[in-house]
């Protein structure tokens, strides 16, 4: 094998290594680290590699410088962008201040225009008021003139009215006197009428008292008659029951109290024992049921006291 062929392979390997290093540097690999060991070669090949390593280091330094330059450019670009942003912000602020100033100027001019319009309007209004004031003054003068003429007419009218009032007052006094005389006459007549009415009322009261006394007397008499009738019919009822009672010697000296309710025709509506000897009470109730109808008065006031009789029956034993 020739010497030339002996150096070919190491050179190829060196070239490949250089290209790989350059690619790594391009993607941002930190070149501060030690390079990877290369395969051992023969003495001529090692010399070539050492020479190439110097080139690589130089190239690496160039790449680093390019990176630093690029970073510095990026910083400068960012600083420029920030400066431009600050200037744009200041420009916007100056523009806004200018717009605000223009708006204030517009409002000021608008206010001045409004004030001028208001002043013109006020002048027109003042002129109108002055005309109205003059018209009112003329109207007031005419009114005073009319009032003076009216006052003269009113004075004449008042004088006429006073005379009419004096005449009316005289007539009213005469009318009052006539009415006063009429009132006194009516009062006297009313007093006489009331006195006569009181006399009639007193007479009627006395008559009513007499009638009431008579009614009381009649009522008392009637009450006595009613009581007498009630007693008479009660005795008749007792006799009717007695005639129908089945008596026994064991009943001697005994009695029975019975509550009897009667219809207006004497029909026994109900009968109930209140107290007494059982045998006498049984015989009494049996007699009442047997009779069914007892003597009763046809007079309403007598029946009112008889429709419910509390009867005590004592059988008479011969």
C-alpha cells in the first residue's frame, strides 16, 4: 500500500469529525466541554488531526462569537423595540393630550357661542320686557282713569244705596216691631195651649191611674176566681182518680205525689210519679191511664194554671 493511501482514511475521519462538531455547534451545544476522544491512528494521521483541531477551535470560537453577536443583536433589537414602544406611548400620550386640548377648546368655543346666543336672547327679552313694561304702564294709567270714573259712580251709587238702606232700616224696624208683637201674641197663645194641654194630660193621668187601680182590683178578683177554679177542678180530678183507684187496707194513711200534664180538652199527655208509697203510686198511675181524660176548665187563664198539675193523692179507706 502506498503512503498516499495510508493518509486517506485518517483525513476522511477527521473531516467527518469536523462536520459533526460544526453541526453540534449550530444547534447550540456548549463547547466548553472537552471534545470526545478520537480513535488512535498512526503518526501521520495524528498530526493531521492536531492540525484540524486547531481549525476546529478557531471555528468554534468564530461560532461562539457569532452567537454572542447574534445575542447582542437580539438585545439591541429588543432595546430598540422597547425604545420605539416608549416613543409610541409618548406619542399616544401627546396625541391624547392634544385631543383633550382640542376638545376643551371646542367646549370653550361652544360655551362662548352659547353665552353669545344667551346674551342676544337676553337682550331681546329685555327689549320685550321694556315694551311690555311700557304697555303695562299705559294699561295701568288707563285702568286708574277707569277706576277714578268707577269710584265716582260708586260714590254716587253708595249715596243712593245709603238712602235706600235708611229707608229699608226704617221699614225693617217697623217689621221687627210687628213681628215682635206677633211673637208675643203667639207665645201667649202657645202658653195658654200648653197649660190647657197639661191640664188635659193631668186629667188623663188621673183617669189612667183610676183605670189601673180598677184593673188591679179586677185582676186580683180574677186571680181569686182562677185560683178558686183551679182548686175546684183539682178536687174534681182527685175525685175522678179516687173513683178509679183499686184501694187496699195496706194503703191506709199513705200517699203518692204525681205530676200530670193535660191537653186543653183534658186528655192526659203524661203522668209521672214524684214521690210516695209504691203501691199507692202504682194504683194512682193505673187509675189515670184508665180514665185517660180528666176534668179541665175551658177558660184559658184557668187552663194555663192547670195544664201541669202536681197532685198529691191519699186514698180514703172505709
